């Protein structure tokens, strides 16, 4: 097999702290191997619109500490069409791009598979603050987002203590409750409410009332943004007035929203992004593609993207007909075992919140 001559890098979907560190690592590793590198501006839309920039080692200088993504990002519906994909492939051929490293989440990986199936070898790097790619223990951006969330929760705690208040706080995570669980534990919250696990509203309200009478002044209730009432309302906004009405504790609602996606990446995210970026280039040099780089038990490994996506859908209960049948029996069992492991991890954290929230 002839050695790769040129690769492209893109970032897609929601931005995450550490994306720039991944771009830097991919570029530096590839250039060190004598491979030309280009940046694709604006994700998959950049391939369709022919937004390509040449990289030198200096192109990625000093971006490791920057949040967001210097290549920008976009959600490209056109890329999901065959016409859009063929336009993207034509751009690759025009610029001599022989392979692509795609940084993002599950939608990004679907695009990576589409490119691989059409002759452009692609490797994915998981970058999402939600840590919701089931196949990997860790996604780039998660640690930074948690630290930003925790800093704001600590600030709210100060004012809650001063004024004897409760703050119901909605945090990001889509349908994944990990940011809520981790930060609730670290902030000493009285409760964490997440989409994956059942929640007893009556018990929480009674507990807040009891603790208030015992002299506790400040309360934090952390809710994942993916929790809704049966009629589709944001649960945090509904719960807030209930707590105040039934306990007499002044209660406010806060939504941190996209603030937690920005800011300088943490050491862990910079380090993990660097390890994953280097691994992605090594895989392409070995002639491998349609893989996602994962952190599993502290090691950087590569898994088949199709396996990763099926595992994700199985855990999130969004499987489509035929998804599981695309895997071998051994892989199907591995998916089920992984889902059990992830659920057990969530339950363990949930119990930690309950135990420490007295």
C-alpha cells in the first residue's frame, strides 16, 4: 500500500473544549510523518463548499489552550444526501485529500462512515462535552465542561447560603445525565435528576423541607437538560415553584446552557485530545479506517464505528431494525454487556448523590 500523501481534518457538530488540541495533534503528527495536512473549515459543509486551508506546523501554534474550534463547526443536512456526499468527495479529489480525521460526536461518525464507504478512509475522534458516546469511557470536552459547571454551581452555593435559598440548576448533556451527576456530587447538591434514572419528587421536596427546619440554609438541585414533564415542559422550570410553595424555601431557577461549552480546555482534555489525535494518524498510516478512537480503561484504542453506533443506540434505546443484526454474535453480547456497565456506573453515581446529600 502506498503511503498517504495528504490528509484532511474537520470538526463537526457541537464544539467542545479540546477540539483544537486534537486538531493540533493530528496536524503535528501527520506533518512529522511527511504527510501534507489541510484543514476543512466548517465541518462537512466545508467539504461541500470547498473551504480548504493548508496547514504547516505554525498553523496550529498556540491553539492548544483555546476553546471552541479554529476550524469552526456546522451541522450540514446537505451532506446526508447522496448529491452532497458526492460533492464532498469531488472536493477531496480536487485537493488530493486521501483520508480524513473527523472530530465530533455520533452524527460526525455517521458522516465518517459515509465517506469511508465511498472511498475516503476516515477515522473519528470523540469530541463532545456530554460524554455520551457509549463505546468510549471518555469524550474530549467532558472534563472542561464539568469544571466550568462546577465553578458556577460553587458561585450559586455562596449566594444560596447567604440568603437561605434553593437553586434548581439545569445543566447541559442532552439525554445523558453524566454532567449533572458528577457536578452534583462535587458541588454537594441535594439531588441530581437525570433522564436515565427514576426520580422521587415528593421525597426530594419533603427532604428539603426537613433539612431547612434542621437549619440547613442552602440547597442545589442539579437537573440534566434532557428531563421533561410528561407534557413536554422543561422539568426544572416546573419543579422550582413547587419546591418554594411546599417548603417555604425561596427557590430560583438557573440554566447554564452553552456557557459550559466554551472556555479553555482542562489539562485532561488537552492530554486526551493529543493522545487520540496521534492515534488517529497512526491508524490511517496502518491503512485502517471507519474506526473511532476510544479511551477504554485508561488506554487509547480503536473500535469499529458501526459497533460504536449500535452500542450507542442500544444503550439509549434508539435502535433501528437491523442494527444489531449488522454485528457478530460476540459483538452483540459485548454491546449488551457494555450497556449494563454504563447503567451500573450511573446508578453508582446516583447513590453517591443520595448518600452525601443529607
